[in-house]
C-alpha cells in the first residue's frame, strides 16, 4: 500500500526543531538513487494552492527539491483558483494536467463545505451527507483522470478554520473532518499517497495562519511544502529508485555498522563481506526485498580490524564498497 500519513512528529524528525524550520531539508535516499532526470509536480486546488496575500508553498517546495536533487530539472506548476469547489475543479482538472508527467498534488474541498454551511438556512443532515458524497465522488474522478494520464497522485487533507473567526466555522470544521476521513480512505483504496496537511498545521492559528483564520501564512506554507516534499520522497523511494548501494555508516566501524541499498523492483539480494585478499568473511544478507530503499545492520563483533569489501549481487548486477573495521 502506497498510503502514508504524514504527521507533525515526522516533519520535526525530518527537518529539525522548529524555529521557522531549518533552512534546508534533510535529503533522503530518494535524492541519490532517483531514476529520472526531472521532477515534475502539478499542484492543483483552490485558494491554498493559488496562494493568498502573496503566501504560497510552491517556492519552498521548489527549493527543497533543488537542494536535495542536485542536477535534476524541477518543474512545479500552480493550478489553484481561489473559491473553487471540487465540482468546479473537476471541470478543469484534465486540461490542467494534460501533457504533464510525474506527480499531481490535489488540495481542495473546503469550499464545498463553506458554500453549503454558510447559507442563511442551516443545511439538513441529508444535505450535509449529499454534499460529502459529491465531494468524495469528485475527488475519485480526479484520481481516476490522473491515473489515466500516468501521474502519481497525492491528496492533501483540508486544514481546519479558526472557529473564533466565523459563526459557522465550527460546523464547517465538522464537515472538513468528515471529508478528510473520506480522503484518507480513498487514498488507501486507490493505493495513492495522502499528505496530512491538517495534522501538520493543527489548530495553531497564531503560528501557521493569516489573520483570516483560513489561509496559511509564510510558516504554514513552508510547513505544507515540507510535508508534501516528504510524501513525494516516500513515493520515489517506493517505486522510482535505481539499483544502488550506499557507503556503510559509520565508516570506519567498530562493533556494528549500517548498509543501505535501493531496488527498482522486488528481488533477491545477496550482500557479502570479503577481506582485502578476497576471502569470504561474513554473509550480511541473503533475502528477498521489495522495491524501495532498505537498510541492514551488520554485526562486526567477531570481525578482525582491517580493510574489507562488501559486495551486493542483485538481478545479475554486482556493486561493491570499501569498509574499514577498527577495534
């Protein structure tokens, strides 16, 4: 399953403690073994995607990719139109992604809830349910269209509204919670990716939101970029990596070390440790692995000090690195 929920804790783990966030992201294995020369991300949605009062997340996302994916061409498009519902978005979705490759990030649905609940006459439970079903159906249709175009889809959860800013905002937030649960389920069913924007921003309206209590400020947009960056890295690690072998760390090593490797598809992996004279010293792993990035911890307790070569055999290919063991 290619679904992953990105939460606040993960963002802190990947990007350091918050003081406006670290200036540069931590680069994953995806950046080293990415199979393609370009990274294309189509961002699609309503006002948060378009950006309000000059605050947008796309420039931060661009910076993150350019920092980690050195030498790759990065293209991120902004296809947001403020105030749109998912019905309006669906009508233009295919034209927005036509000719694009790579990833599409869809973040919309808040206006579905706002338009229904902000009327003079409160909606009935039946109307709320019908609106919810239409939102989910529209999102499913966009996911299907993206799949036909060969895009990897990421759905974003909708951020809460500050309940102190509007009389209907508490009710709207209830509908948002229902929609987010539906999006999460839809992502799992379609084996696509889910970026939990709402879990990241939470209800810290002073830190992450503009004065309207709806749209993210600079810090909020930077956080959205980090969350989306992490999800796309995970997608790349899941299915878009070259076969590769990492340098062990630490190196020199003492009693144990870690070796990382990537696979473009599932298969059997043999990694063995040889002395500098060519004698087999240790079998590190002989197992089947799925595609993606993996790490194995190597016990060196009984390995004598010296220079060694570890060799990975996979799908008829052989890769090797030097390891130094000290005591």
